[in-house]
C-alpha cells in the first residue's frame, strides 16, 4: 500500500484501497457475529446489521471529511476531538482509543487461541498456545515488512475465497426452520459486536492519504467497502443461525457461554472434511492480518502519546506498552473472546467512532432535514448502545444464554 499511488491507475488504486479496508473489516468481529446475534434470530440480526452499517458508514465519512480538511500526513483522533471538545475530549478520545486498540489485540490473541485449540486437538496448556501465537505474530508486526503491505490484496483474496467456501459448505447444512425464530428483545445485546464487525475507522486517515485526500474517491471506496462488509456479515449470520441449534454442545448458547468464535461450533456441526481446515485458514488469516494492522496502529499511538504528551521517547518501552498489557490479560483471562469484543464495540468504538463524530457533524452547517434524517438517528442509536453496555458493565443488566434480565427483576427471556 505504501507506494501504490506511484505505480497504479486511480481506478486500480481504489480497488486496492477497498481491499485494504475489507481486510481490516474481516476480523474478529465477524467471527463472533452468529453467536451473539443468534440469540435474537435472523430477521432482527439482519435489521441490526443494516442499521449499524449505515450509521458506521455515516460516521466514517464524517471522519474522512475531517481528515481531508487537515491534509496532515499524521492525523490523530485525540487531536481532532481536542479541537471540538477541548482537553476533556482529547483525553476521552485517548481512553476510548486505548480500549479499542488493547481490546482488539486481546480479542485477536484469545480468538486465535480458541481456534488453534480446536484444530490441534492436543492437550497443550492454553498459556503456551497463547505465547506460540503471540510471539511470532508480534515479531512480524514489530518488523512491519513492506512486503506484507504489498501482499494485502493477496490476503484479502485468500480471505474471500475461504469465506466463500465455508459459506457454500455451510449452506448445505442449514435448517430453514431456525430462521423463523425471532426475539427482538435480544437484539440490543448483539449490537456492540455488530458495531465491532462494522468498524474500520482506525485506518480512515491512512485511506485518505493513499487517495490524495480526494473526497469523492474516498466516499466511493468507503461505500463499496461497507457494502462488502454488510454482505459478508449478513451471509455469515445466515449460515451460523441456520446451521447451529440454539442449545446443545454445538449450539449457540453453549458457544456464547464459553466465549467461542463461530468457527468452533460450526466446524463440529458441518460434517464436511474440508470445512475444518478452510474455516481455520479463514479465521486465522483474518485475525493475523487484523492483529498486524492494529498492532502497528497501537505502536504509533503509544509512540505519539509518549513523545508528544509525556516527552519521553523509547522504542523498547513503546513496544512493551503496546503489547504486554493485552498479553497479560489474555494469560490471566484466556476465555474472554466474546466478552472483549462486546466491551470494545459497545464502549470504545461507540464513543470514538460513533457518538463523537455525530456530535461534530451537528456543529456543521446544514439544514434541519439532514440532521433529523441522518445525524440524530445515528447519534440516538450509538447512545442507546453505550447506555445498554454501560448497564451491563455496572451489573444492572445481565445476559445469560437465552435470558436477559435486570438485576432486580426479569427484563425479557426466550419462550
């Protein structure tokens, strides 16, 4: 990606950038979607994915306009929010960004570990598997080879092919009766992970830079990448809900209770020899490419924080602060895949890439119709997700497989 604009036509460059965004979209979020959304059912889940995708596309374009307005080679969201909200906004954005970056790395480590354990089927300590994944992938991330960026399109093509294969194999094992089950009351519990699956906003400044801050081309690229992400998320949810039963050892409720990626129960439910290795390839490539992307972003963010705010520069300490915290949490709490996805999406992404951009857009010039139709509904959606997730974290609302209830009285349940 680093020198694409010097070697390729604008159209080909746009295709490559769409692949770049798609590779960032296809991460751990999509792996957890069928499990969290499966409690609500197919129709509520698809409605939720559509609404969140529209809202995330809207905020992505808001952030792209801000990036284009500055035309800075290095564009940091805390600086943007300091411009609009002062020091409080800057440090709120810093905290939210750390939640996103650390939480995402934690999700990738724990998700990859669960997948490797399923595939290897050898009694190896989970902590050892975590280290066997963490050390080589982190070494690649720190080295940041240019060849990896140049091969990004290859990785995306591999992801798309493997995804198409597992969807094709899964379609043959779908029980269409499972699509009839609907529990709209469970949809709010799935929204944080849907937000995570539709999130690519951390790389928007890089996208704008590659496209020479051409807002029209940026809009087209973000639109097509969002559509691709929506289609893939919708297909994956359809396969997951159609194939997996609600209960049982390979059911949605069991995977939810044990914080498992969807590929784990699906590999047991789809009785096709090729499904397991292809699903492992899809999941691990998605996780590794996203880990490398978020790892480099974390290094840059920590380096900027230490250099510009704490006036201290050390490459070794930057790397340590970037990777040791998520590794430590993964070693202490190795079974937090879905919980971490929920927290990152429902708190960090919603604040930094949902609520804040909507508030910024309210301050732009524009008619009441535009604000009433686009901005305010998106803002209400993101605030609602944040409040719901905040209640869960505060213990006011609890989720168990098949049940959502308030602490003092039942809120809603499966019937």
